[in-house]
């Protein structure tokens, strides 16, 4: 039929005429049947007996059979009923393929008459075949740049049936990019073609899955499908894209070298080589490119040189990403360097004085300095301090300038030198600090007068001293320095009691040693009151004076002199001495009067030197010779007097003896002789005395003979004095009071 359609119109008419002629012929001498294919075996095809005009029974008798030329018998005769039936399954497609109509011709022989009849059976088509594609899975490749309208021929389908049951049409599933066009070939076949309707984008959809359906016109319609897989081939139509339009990171400046600080990533929507991204650092002149390194394969950005916030607070680098064929993108990396407290504060002493006068008023500026920290922010926030308890303070001025000023008056005599430690500490965590030392000399001012160690001095010089003997020495002290402490000694007055002082005593102006200029006689000259002045060499000079009392000490250089009674020149006693007879005991016979020109050595004791009858007379304590018992008349008696160290009662101003193990030496005439000082190492341990000195008790070793009783009777001699001198001088320091008894 398909072929028929293609024939020109006149040809169709000719063919129709021919067919009509055949049908007519069959009516005349040929039997014709029609049976659909695939019918069951034994199915009725036609009634031969009837069509031949014979009785069915006669048919068997007449020996009827089918004659065919070497073909498998498809039909059989039922001799009894005289009908033609199918002998097996009949497949039209097998017998006739695509040709139509499918006619089978055979002959029926009547053996009895040897008559031949021609039978023609038409096998009619049933839709027992679906269209089938030769390739059920088709893979196509198409570049993503292919322009719409492009056609790709597809494999066509085949349907073994004919006519309406043959392949009628193709259909493509609904999709966005492709349409189907079916072209009819000159052979009458239909050729499906894929037409690109819309541009492809591999990055959007890399594979398109299509289904092509071929269907016939049977009832029901049968169809076959072919799956088409369209792979879109990549074209490098995408440049790499960074994950961020700009990278911003902050890095502490102490980040070690070789630390990876960032990884930049660019993706390329293409595939394969087109998507192979490499990274490059754009070299720009300057230091930045030497600080960082970019790994071209991974995009890792590392530090290759130490960062320094103080040099650069941020770095800006350009980075390129390039894909295989060379499309590139650029991005910027901004690296902010974070300050780390890696710089200690620094001092800049703008000016500082090395010496300040001790009389400078509080608030005197010692120095001006500046502190600076190379860090920033809190790390550069500096606080300055100096040790407490120093007479200085810091005054903050503008721009981290500080003034070091005094807070009170200085005293060189207390501290002559200051090593002032200034500490600057920044606000970092942990904080860093720096010390600076300001050395300050306190310059001396003559603000101290010389001072004597005592408010007044007393010196004792034994009479009959040699001329030029050193008598005493005074020392003053001046805490100032140099000239301000260089002292000269002099007498404050030139005269004493109207007489020039220079005739008595002199002083060495450098040493303060006093020298006697004459030999003193106690009996004529007992004390001298002087003012000694010490003066420093400051400008103006300062001076102070001290009183010095010089006492001349008595020495026993005068023997007693008996004034009364006169030393008898004859044996006749004076009238007063005449004793009346029977004089009762304790009768005053006479008074003996003696004097001694010494003073301390002028205590006199009396005793009888010689008596004719012992015990008859006695010298009484009233310094008179008394009759001790009745004395025989005419008896001679004589008294003698001897001067002894009379225990006078000096008022001891500093020293009061209190009872120790011995009687207290309530009197002590000798100790003044202990000047010059005795050798304290000699200890003639004999007795212990307790002395109350300035409120405390002190033991003093002294000679047993120092007892008051003994002293009253002992004639001082050199040996006794030496023993006393062996006593430590300090235990015997006492001063003669003003009321020294004469
Ligand atoms: C000042 O003091 C500091 C620390 O106390 C010390 O290192 C420095 O030597 C001192 N300077 C002087 C001159 O004494
Ligand atoms: C001793 O010094 C005082 C003041 O310190 C002064 O008043 C006095 O006059 C001075 N005496 C003499 C004798 O210079």
C-alpha cells in the first residue's frame, strides 16, 4: 500500500483495473479465500465442496487432494465436510514480509476426473508486531556551543507489519532543548531527526535524556522506544570564580614565618582541563610580594618574612586564578596586621640636671623626658612611675612628656645622691616595661653650723703644769661637706677677766687642742671660763661656741703650818697651858691651830707625836687637844699636825654613790687626777663599787683603799694615786660642782 501511495494517479487507476480483472477471473474458474494470519490450526478457511458444486461425500469418493509445489502444506482438506482448514500457524510476515497483499496459491485435484482447480488464499495482516528500534540506547555528543537548528539523524525504527499496522509516526518526549523532525525518504521510509531548538549549557545540564517513541496505526497501537542520551561537550566558556570577591584577614604580627594564613579558592564551572585552576601572586614592586608566597596549586597563602606592625599595618595583594586554557580572574587579599605588644616603652631624656641644690624649693624641675612605645593602642598606653618615698614626683605634660620635680626640700646631709629609677610600663598583656635611671647629686648648702658634742666642757689641769702642755681638746662636727664642713677653732673672746687670754692659753685652730701658756698655781688661780668657737669655711660661714671651764687642780705642794701654839722655843709652857691640878678628864687643854695653803690637800689631822705618858692626852675631833684622863702635872705633851687628803664633800652633780659591797666613797678627792685617762686594761680587782651614773648603775672596780674612812686617813702618795688611775675612767666621771669647798 505504501508503494501504491507513491505512485502517480494514472498508475493507480491501471492497477485498480487489473485487480478487478483478477476478481472476475476467480469467479469464473478460481476459488479465492481470505484468512487472517496467526489463526489457530484447523480454523475454517472455506467450503471447497460447496464452491466446487459437489456433495461433501462425493468429494471423498472422487479422491480430492491439495497439490502444491514443494511447499509445506499450510492448509488441509476435511474430506467429509469438504471444508478447507488451516494446517498450521500462518505468519504473514514470514511468508510475504512487506509485500502486500499476501497471496498463497495452490491447486485442488479431483483424482477421479483429473480435474485441477486453482485456489488462492489471501493471508490478511494483523497487528502482531510493534515498531522496533535497531538501537535501543543511543548516545549522542554535542558541543555546548552548537547553534540552534542543528540536526542530528536518529536511528529509525522498523515494524514488520504492513499497512496501517506498519510504523506510522515518531514522537519525542517533552523537553526544553530538542524537537523531532521526521523526514520521509525516497524509499518511503520515515527518518527521524533531532533538532536543537535552544542553546545548550553544559554547566547547566551536562546530559539530556530523551525518549523517542515509534508507533504504528494498529488497533491497539503498538509502539517501541529508544532512549537517547545527549552528552553536552564542554567548552571553556567559564573563567574561574573566587569564593569571595575580596579576602580580608587579620594576622598578629608575631605570626611565625611559614604559617599558612589563608587559602584562596576559585572554582571553574567547566570541566576537566578547562576547570584546572592555578593561582598566581601578582608581582608588584614593593615589599609586600616578598612577604607572602602563594602556592599555585592549592591557593595556600603563607608568610615567608616576619611581619612587623610598626612597618606596615596592612598588606594588599592581587591574586589571579587561571584555568587550563587560560581564562583568568583576579581578586584582592587585604591582610591587616594586628599589633602585638612586642615593643617596650622607650625613654628619651630631653633634659636632666645632674645636680640640684639642697635648698631648692619643692617643685624644682629635675628633668624633662618623653616616653614612647612603638606599638599602638593599648599596647602603647604608657604609665610612668617612680618609687614611692622619694622626694620626687612625675608631672605629666603633653604628648607623653613628663617632668620630674621635687616634692619637698632636699637635705644633702641625709641623702647626698639619688639614683632615681623611672619605670615606664605599657598597657599590653603581658605588659612590657623599661627602667631609666636619673642620677642626681644634691649640692651642699652651708645650712649646718658646726656642733660640739657637748653643751659645755670642763677640763682639769693639775697645778704646776709645764708650760706648753696640752690641756684639753675640743672637737666640733659639721655635717656639711667640703668648705662648708672645714672647721677652724678659736676663742670667742680675747680677754678673760680683763686680762688678755693669750697670756694663759692658746688653741690650735685646726685641731682644737688647747695648750697652757703658763704654769698654773692653784693657790693663785683656780679656774678659767672660756668660750671656744668653731667656724666653718662656708659662705657665709656658720659658727657655734661652747663654754669650757678649766679647773686648776690642787696638788699637795704646801706643808701645813702650825699657827698656834707657837712651836716652843723653851721648855716653859705658855701660861694657858698650865693645868690646874685635879683636872677632870676631857678637859680642854689647848687648841692647836694649823693651816695649809693648799686647798684640797688642806685637811689636817692631828695626833700626838710624843707623850711622856701615853693615854693621858688626846687630840680631839674638834681639832683641839683634850685631856683624855687626868694628867699628871708638868707632863710635857706635844701635838703635831699633818696634812691629809681631807674628804671634802664635793657636790657631785652627775654621780651619786650608792651602797655597794663596801661603804660608798661619798667623797672622792683624787679622781680628778685621773686625767689624762688611765689605761683601762689594768684591772687591779680589789673591790666593787656601784655608781649611779645618769640613772643607771655601773660597776666600778677600784682599790679597796678608796673607802672614805681610809681616805680620810691616808696620805696621798704616788702609789695610791696610780692604783686609782687603774680604774676605768668612765666609772669615775664626776664633775666638781661650783660649790667647791675652799
Ligand atoms: C642606679 O640603680 C640601678 C638599679 O638599681 C643600677 O643598675 C645602677 O647601676 C645605679 N646607678 C648608679 C650610678 O649607681
Ligand atoms: C655664743 O653663741 C651664742 C649663740 O649661739 C651667742 O648668743 C653668744 O653671744 C656667743 N658667745 C660668744 C662669747 O661669742
